[in-house]
C-alpha cells in the first residue's frame, strides 16, 4: 500500500508521537509498503531521524511552545498536484492541529479516506499550557474539539482501551480501532548500565531509579520528587535519574533545589536512543513513572524490554501495559505508598531479578511489526470502503460505522 502521513511534529522534536510515527513507518517499509510523511522543517539539523520519504514543510515559531513548529498551510497546499501523482491509498493524520485540517483537505482533493491517530489526552493536557482559564472550561473545550474533529474522519486509531472508553464517553461516534504502537525489540538490546553509572560518577551499588520522557508538567514528575523525599528517609542515598528535556525542566530543577534533593536527583537531558539512552535505562534498579495523561506509555515497554522492573501508577494508556503486573508493579497514587513499594523493591534484589526476567518476556509480546500488520488491515478496510461507496458523505460515514465498529 501507499500511505500519505502528515504530522505537526517529528524528529528532531523528541516525544512519543515522533517515536510512534518512526516505529510504524519502519515496520511498514519492512513489510513492503510505502509511506510519505509531511512534517515541519525545524531550525536545528535532524540528526536522528530516518529522512527517507519525509517532505519537510516550512514552519514558524509556536507562541508559548518553543519546542514545536507550525507548518505553513500554503506550502502544504502547493504539494497537492505532486502528491496526486503518487496514487496513495489512504491519508493518515497523526496530530490534531494544522496536520488535521490540511490532512483532511488533501484527502478530499485526492479522493482518499482519512484516518487519524489519537496520541494526546488533551483533557488532562491543555490546562497546563493555558493556566489562566478554568480547568473545567478547558476540559469542556477539549472534549468538544475532539468530537468535532473525529466526526470528519473515516476511522480513528487509539492506542489503548482506556482511551477508547474516554472518547466514547465524549460522544465520539466515528469507528475506532485499538492499535498500540508496539516496540522494536531488536533495537532494545544491550545497554551498559555500569558504563553509564561510571560516566556520571554513580557508585555501582547505589540504589537508583530512572525516569525517561519529555520533562513536561503533564508527566507529573513533581509527584516523583515528593515521593523521593519520603523514600530517602529509609533509603538515604536513593537516586533518581531524569532523562529528557522539555518546558518544565527549569521548574523541575527549581523544585529539586527548594526541596533539598540536589544529592538525590540527576538531570541528564536528551540521550541518543540507540546508545546512551539504552545505557541510562540499564543503569536503573527500577524505572519509575507517574504520568496520568499517557495514551500508551511506550517508555514503560522500553524499560521492560531492557530488563528494568517498572513501578508506576496506572492511568489511561498505562493500564493496558501494567495490569498483568508482569515485570511491573502498580503503585498507589500517593507519595508514601509509592515510596514504600519502591523501598521494598530496592531492598530485594532477588525479586527485582525475577521481575527483570518477566519484564523482558512480557515486552516481547508488544511487537511493533504485529501492530503494523493491524494498521495495514485498517488501511485496507477504509480504502476498500472508499472505493465502493461514492454516495453522499453522510451515507459513506454510516456504512463505515457499521463495518468497522
């Protein structure tokens, strides 16, 4: 198949959406399909992305969000005739901003079905970035925004059961399919935790936890700092490594200083995914996580694939990963209960070893190629329906709902 993807974000912007797009594209290409991705041009050089069949579009600065870029609509529209020559089968929209509206416009122009992946749980996201408006108002706006956008789609990809349930509660009626991103287990081998510790001057036996992800307010990293304050009462030399960068980095550093945690927290910034990041994961006795907004939580699976036991609260997309508690433990959503669980595991090397073995085995069941096969099945269904149904849009939408739901 030939798939036209469009996204408001991609590498060198590091986040879960970029990782998901890259993972699916690699698997689709390996299976003999072709994808072309329309994505923003960034000021910095894209050093870690596979640029094969990536069309970079001129973009501009986004107010209040220096990491992201806004693609220029005119530059995307100028691609219409060029794209028409490619004879795509489906348009796959990855994000709900410029990419959503221009993706739908391209789909109409090319007479193709449009599906979208719902990557971000906006209800628990927007108020962090528009704090001067009431949270209830932002939640209402996020829900209505989502319902309106989804009504224009031929299909919606959601990464977890909890996300589908939330969207159904909003009133989203377009057909939804649960297709997690999955992980490329072949790329998650090796890693040298001892080397990483030595480079950072961390003693080999020091009790160490790792958190990997965008350093953003919605990741609930402050919770981990409060948990650490309780943990160090029983494990005084406990260390938390925070890998990643983002808009909350200075805030997090300030919280650490004001809490007197400078000796218990190390910020290490962005790390190369194929080398230093693997070492960082492996440097942890445990991987800890407390986000309530994840639509999936790929970092949990990455840690588990590398044999690092996980301790995390379970919300939204992380529930599907954590519920079997194979190589992971679901922690209470209170700092003391979380700290107690971490303390017990840090003191029990035998249990961590058992969890490590279970984690590797469990992560292997979340194969990215298998998830890509499911996505291809969805592409084929919506493409077939688009070819068969040439009536009014509303009639087409009804047929799709009956077939895909």
